[in-house]
C-alpha cells in the first residue's frame, strides 16, 4: 500500500451519486459526539460528478419538484440547497420569474456538480476495491485504488472508518436476448443511458426502434420524432406494459413517497413487500403527463396535411429473441402477450429504455459476508434506520442508500426522499438529532394501525402503535 491513513473516519461513503452527495452535504460541519466535527470521506471511481449524462436531453425535466434537492427537505437553510446555487450563480430572479416547479435535468446535474466541486471530503478517481471488518481495531478497513486521468491504477490506499454508507447506485439493464447485440460495435443497439453520446449515429439510421415504456423511452422517442421529417419518421416504439401509461402523480398517490409510507412498508412481512413492489410499477415507471401530451401533440401536428406519421407505437409486446441481419440491421422477434401472436421486424438501430438494476454488493462486501444477516431471498436485511443487520460483534454500521427497495419500498430511488434519508442516517450516526424530522408526513393512514403523533426519541425510530376499534 502506498497510502495508509491511520486516523479513522466517522463515516466513509462509497459512491458519489445524488444520495451520498446529499449525505455529504448534510454531514458537512456537523459535530460528532465529544469534540470536533464529523470526520467523513466519500469515494467514487469516476473523474467527476455526472448524473445520467446520456439522458440530459434538451428540455427534459425532473419528475420531482426542485425542493427535492440534496438538502432542502431536511434543512431549508443549508448553503447547499438549489436556491443557494441559484443565488451563487446570480440566477435567483430569473428562476423566480420563470415560475418553474420542475427544473430541467441538465440544471439539476449542474447544481449537483456545483455542490460536488465545492464540498470538501469528496475523492473522485478513487475506486473502492474491498471492505473488511477489523475486530482488533473495531473499525472497517476500506481498500481503494487511486486512478489517473485515463482510469489506470496510480496508487493503492487504505482508510479506516467507524461507519460506512453504500451509495453505489444502479447499472443499466439490458435484456438477455439483446445483450450480444448491445456488445457488438457494428449495429447501434444502445441503452438509453448512452443516448446522447450516440444520438447522431441513431439519427442517421433509416429505421429506429425504441424499446421500453417508461419516462426515458418516452423522452427518447419524442426527441427522435421531433428530429425526423414528417411522413418519413420510420420509428417504432415497443413496450411490454399493456399501455403507454401515465405515471401516478395524484396528490394522494404521491404520498407513497413519504416517510409515513416508508415506515409502513418496512413493517410489512417480506412476502407482502415482494408482492407489492412490482405491482406499484406505475408509481415510478410510468410517463409524466406532460411528455405523453407532447408526444401526442407532435404526432397530431404531423397529420394536419393529411396522412399519418410513419410511427408505430405498440404496447403489450415482448422481445423473444434478436439477431443481426447481414452487418447493418437487427431483426427482433416479437410476441404480443394478450393476442398470443408472434411477428418480427427489421430495424437499423435500437434504443433500449429498459431501466436499471441495483448494482450487486456481493463482490464489494465479500469481506463482510460472514457478518451479514440476509432474508429468505439472500438479500441483506436492512433495519428501519437504513442499516444492514450485522453480527452483534460488529460495532459499526453499514448504511444503505438506494439499495433497500426490498425493505423500504418504491421510495428508495426517489430523489424526494434523499434528504430525509440522509438526515435519518446522520441522526442515528451522531446519536443526536441535528435534523429534527416530522412525525407525520401524509394525510393517508397506511394500515389499520395508526401511529401516535409524538416525536420519536431516536431519529428513524418507529413510533408506538395504538389500536383503534
């Protein structure tokens, strides 16, 4: 090892996406038990902060209000808020007059990069290789590789910490039938996460197929539609879902993304949680109403001179197999679920808006595996304060950010709960309550048991239950 840091941290974060960036921002300047500030360090193998750069399509907006920034819903007075960013950039009045509740994705990315560039304790270009528990020192050991500008190993290092926060995010998901094609360079079969990097190549294709009915698929389809000449669009949009459905965005529906629902979901038996998550797909995998309206408007506009646009939109379809035709085309073998019919199409380019999967923790946490407590499906058990359940001999905590959907529900990847979750973690870690949290956040009472509305003694602690006749 060329670097060896003896002074242990109070918290080391692995991954610097929006969730760990939120944690770092809210941890900045906090006092630890005793004297001194909370000692933190966050590591990410990327050279700098980037948030879904391949999907920062011009005009695409967040599906959550700007108040769902890194800190505001935990601390509106924080210097790391989105409004503070606008003030620093001298754009507060233009934003005020723009009257925008939902900001563009590119602006959210710029805001996060502003925070990441000014916040101390962030170490980009550092790849975490392994994590172990050192029982002799009662600390976690974190081994990392410092990378040069080309991503090559430059130096090895090790640091120690009392607690960990895992925020390694998700990875693009490519369905099995399309993986060989996505890995081949000759025909453009790309995941939507790489759309902007390949946009010119995709636009140059004679016929383009978009697969996936979520927000990303809709945004890619709309961008392609606007870029093709009327009557010669040559676009196909396929989806497994039974319809191109709107995202659930009613006021009471949104209460599924509150701490109240998160607590309720966590209290449910494991089989019930596993049944609920896929059934709630429209809460987070649908398309916002504005994008649906824009697509319909663009299609309708192209009928004004007579005729229909050369665009096929077909839901309820799955891709059974796929293969290459010669060297420049792809053949997709399709099956319609309701009809029970099969067909095939030939296309020149495919954009896979097929979503993301949580990155597996198996390799990273191999050194902790003997200490991990798992559920019946082999997943880490995570308590109501976002801590992995570990063997009692481990005195430190491993907090999880956006890897706990199986225990905390559909709100796990939602930006609107980022600051609240970060605050809950810091309240638990410090043993104090630097960020007081509300005891009630929803008008809906989830379940027949109703919580007393008194402040819990510990942040994130489930409130006492009282039965009602």
